[in-house]
C-alpha cells in the first residue's frame, strides 16, 4: 500500500499517484537501455492519438526512476503531487526544502514528449546553471537533452540551447531574447522557438515583484546631460515641506506653488513646463533621487557606476537602469559620469511576455498572499502542496522597541545568546546599509559571522555562505537574497565544504605538475588563470567527483600537462575529506536539533509579507525544528509611515522604557494590515501598467506578426504590391467630385508610386469612376513595379528581393520606435483627462488606436515610395562595388 497524502483535500489525486508509483515499480527493474527506450515509446503513443494526461502516470513513473538512478533520491508523494499541479498549469506552493527543483523534472519531461520544448525560468544565472547541471544527470537516463541560456552567450550558442528539449533560462534573458528576435534583420539571427510550456521557479518574485517594471531594449539618445547636473544644484537650494512635499506611501514628490516659483527664478525660465524647453521632469527626478533613493539601500556604486539593488531579493541588477531620467539624476547626485538617456527601441511587460505561453505554471514557497492577482492577470490558480513532514518551526510574536538603537542592541544580545549555546542563526536585513551596520555591532562584541549582501566581494561567496549557515555556532547576516535558491542544511553541507578544501589541494597538485613543463612566462600565466577559474568553478558549480576529474583533465590537456597519478590522488583526497565531513556534519546536526534548530531573526518587516514568510521559511525545513522572531522599532519605515505614532503615544502613556519591547497580537495584526495596504497599492500599480500595456501589446503583436511574416518570407513582392494597393485605397477615400481635387489626388498617387509620367490625368478623371480609377492604378502599379524589378535584376540578380525586405524591416522598426515614444508621451499626459470627467484609460485606447493607424499608413506609403524610387541607392551600391 502506497503512502497516503497528508491532507484529505488532495485525496482526488491519490488514485493518480498510486498509478504513477505502480508504473515506477514496474520500470524500476528495467535496464538503463530499456529505461531510455521509454521516451521513444511514449512519443509513439502521442503520435497514435494518446493525450499527455493519458500517458502521465507512465511518464512520471519513468522520470521518478531516472531521478532515483541519477541522484539516489526517491520522490515523496507530495513531490509527485507538485508535479501534477504544475502539469495542470497551476502554481504549486511548496515550502522551503521540499525539493522544487526535482519536482519540475516530472512535468517538464511529460510536456517535452510532444516535441514542442519546455522553458524552465529562474531568477538568476547561478540558479539556472545549478539546476540545469543537476537535472542533466537525470535526463541523460531517459534520452532528453537540457539547454542552458547564460548572459554571456552569443547568437549561435543561444540557438543551440533553445533547440534542446528543455531549456533553463532567467526571466531577463527570456524577455530580451524575445525582443531581440523581433528586431532581427536576418532570419538566421532568430534564436527562440515557439512559446509552448513554461515552469517559472520563484514564480511570485518574477510574475509579481519584477512585473512593476517593463523590459526595455534601448538605443542612445542625443539628449544633453547638463540639465541633470543643474537640476541637482537646484534641489539642494529648496526645502522639503515648503517648496516640495514627499509622499512616502506612494513614493512620489510634488512641487508646491512656492517651489515652482523658486525653481523658475533659479533657472531663469518663465515656465518649468515649457514644451520647447521642459525642466519639470529633471527637477522631479532630482528630488526623487534626493529624498527616495539612497546609497547602499536602493543602489550601490561599483566601478564608478550606479548599480541597482533589487529591493525584493537584495541582489544587484547588472545592466539594468531606472527609466524616465531617474538613473541619470542619481548619477548627478553621486557626482558620477552621467550615461546618456536612452530611446526605447522595444519593450514588453513581464505580464504580456509570460502570457505568450500556451501553458504556464510556477512554483514557490510563498504565493497564497498574491493568489488574486495571479488568477486575474495570468489565470493561474495557486495550490498549496502539503509538506512531507509536519513543520515544527515556532514563530514567536514580534518585539517592537521605541527606537532603532534599542532594537539593534536587542538583536546583538540575541545573537550573543545563540552563539554561546552554539545554535546557528540567520539574520535577515532589508538592505546593504543595515547588514553592514549590524556587522559592525557584532564585530565590537567579537562575535564571528558571515556577511552576505549585494557587495561584489560577498556575492562571490553566496552559495558557500548559505550552505554552511546551518553549522553549529554560525551567525549569518544576509539581505533578502537568503530567502531563495539554496537550502540551509543543519550541521552544514559536507559536499560544499569538501569542494572548498579540495581547491587548496588541487593548487598544490597543479603547481607540482607545472614543474613538468616549460617554465615560460606564458605557461605560468595560463596556470595562474586556471587556478583563479578553479576557485570560481568549485565554489559555484561542481557537484561531484566526476565533474572535478573531467574539468581538471580538460584544462591540463589544454596546456600540455600530464600526470596520471594526479587523478588518483585527487580521488583519494576528495573521498577522504568528504567521508570526514559527513561524519562531522551528521554529529553537528544531532547537537543542533537538540538545541532547537536554526533560529531566524528578522530586523524589519518588509513591504511584502511574502519576503517575511520566505525568511521565516529558512528554518524548519523537512520537519527540522526551528524558530523565528522579528525585532522592530517605531523608527522602521513600515511603522513610521503606517501608524507608528499611535503606538508611540501608547508606549508613553504606559511609561515603557527604551529597552522594553511591546509584544502584542493587536500590534502584529496592525503590521499585517499595513503590509496588505502596501501590497494593494503595488498591485494597483502593476494592474495599471498591465492595462495600459495591454493597449500597446495588441499593437505589438500585430507589428511583430507582420515583421515575422516578412522576415520568414522568401518572396516579398506580394507584400509590396499589397502595400501599394492599400495606399491607393487610402488616398482615394478622400476622392470627391470636384475636378481640381480629383486631379490633385491622382497626381499625388502617381508621384508617390512613381508611375509613368505620360499618364493623362484629365482623360482618366473624365472617363472613369472611382472604382475604375482604382483598378487602373492597380494595373499601373504592377506594370511600373515589373519594370523596376527588371531594371534592378539586371544590375544584380536577387537585388530586388533584398531591397524589399530591407525597406520593409527598416521602416517598420523606425516607425515602431517613434510610435513607442508617442505612446509614452500620451500615457504621461493622459491622466489630466480625469479632471474633465473622462476615463484616462479609455482615452488612451482611443488615441493610441488612431496613432497606430497613422503609423501603419506611414509604413506602407514610405516602403512603397522608397522601393519604387531606389535608383540612387543602386548607384551607390554599384559605386561601392
């Protein structure tokens, strides 16, 4: 009898899970060769008309056996349930440590059997690489290839990875590849396949947190940057609450009447809003940079550049920039070189990007709080998957102190107490500045700790720090990045520790081996580079002895070094150290379990409850004991902005001193209410972004479909003729019975289409009606086009087709770029319509549609005009030749 699921509400899946386990039992006796044939067998079943749901039990049973053989792990029933939920196109909410990476293998295997490919999307390059390398070991048993997209890859490498059955990729790379594909000039530059099925890891982070900001591909603008420096000087001379107001709840800045007058006087301009010389956006950006964006909280300075810190994960966002001049304003504030503002060439929101998939699913530890938004925008239902073992974590009520100093003192004392008894502690901070402040306090108390934040020197050790955060007596300070990706194992991870030790051993081995070859400077330089690479590769990616051996062998062969004894030595040392650490970690885990497991300390409530839940979820994985407590102060942003005054007055009335915290259920509910208000506010922002982008998205799909049709076409003549006939129809719509007007219309068409000069316009007007004139002009268009094609083909065969495609793509891209600028300006100004009792969104849709029609007309006319008058270009081409 198979184990039953722990909750009755999932009994409806029990029969299916029993069937999967039944197939697994049969398949478990297959040879490796027969196991590989399973994939071919199920592909044939699909071709015979079976559905994915019908072959699910056998497919999941096959994947379960592959996991067991590759990794020595047998999936729990709750993991199989998670796989079923993902296949159904839903979100599986699975707690930390429940093995989400392995769960994704089941539905990804099933959904790739029809040959359409599966995307597995993660939040960063490291997790994508780690997971891809892990599942490759599984899929090699069942003849499925796994691709991996990394930021540094070129077009050919990306093509190869996208062609794989299953591709691991980050959300950013997926979005930018999509936009680049829709800007490609040649079909050979396209890298992506059709969007079929996606599994989004940390789905709440990607579809909720990241969805506030659209993905943008931009090009340099000629806009001057001195206005940012001038604006920065201006805002240092005006005063908060007199010349401008700051709304921290909505993260907005508003100039007062006095502020506008002072700024106009300082800038010696009559109007800050002058359309020919606007200053208002520069002033507002400078004020936002001054009042709302802080160094080591919202950004860090790296290599003399401003680098954004993701407020939800604490990770740095290389290559990302704030839009609307905000990034330039911060560069001016920090007195760094201002990068030129960029023009938008292509953009898409995450909402519309992921809705391109025919089937979408996701997994995370925290999604229930956002299930309404996930359902309304993405049509994704959230299913809570029960834990394999009962969660034993104890979440203590929050402690609230009068001021920040008292709070940090209490946190330091808590750390000292835990350190003395040997219990591991994970401390979650909201930003870089706070993490370094706490590190300074612990240094003074001589408490050893590990620090993990967005600083480059700390990021390099991320996996090492987090995997060892469960060791006895370890104190780990981390920004929110500790909430995702890497499990904290009580007692430590013996494999990770073995990697670190083996690096030093290998350095010695390679140093000895280098003596066997030439002592030339170039060889020594290569060996040094190899050692640096080994440091990175071992800490980050190597998960088995076989990988180590293969990597060393490849590298040493590349520099003509060979010492067969080296591999034997490495194997011996690796296994000895691993055996020793397994014993140490096992012993430590037993001791830590008796002490109460991992203790999590939160230093501030985040704007989103999900981030707090993620932090708490680091303790109590897989039935381990653990605990969590948040230490807060009335000076924390959340309490200060949302009702901290009432609590402060209450503390004064009760004469509570600075070192005595409040611990109250009412207070906890008040904080939860504040977080819900903020979540609701940000939901409204994302909803508005989605509604407005929906207008552009319909236009985007029309433009991208037309562009794709042209790019994939080998015969674009029909497209040009179609554009020409449409142009004739559009111009003739203004045709009326006045003779002079008739003549002007026909002259316009003949000039635009470069038709024969000997056409007698008066005769046409007098002889034919409007419909007959249209047919006559269609015929003249085709005759003229045939002559043009004949002329160009004599100069160079195939030249006409090249010119057609070039003009079509060039004009579509140019027009689309200008259209995006106009739509952005329209969106910024349309809000004022609400004062005239008009719905801004309805007005935006109507005016956006008119702008789109104008753009399409412009594209058609320009393409036809250029194609019909390409003599000058031909002469230039011949001259170049």
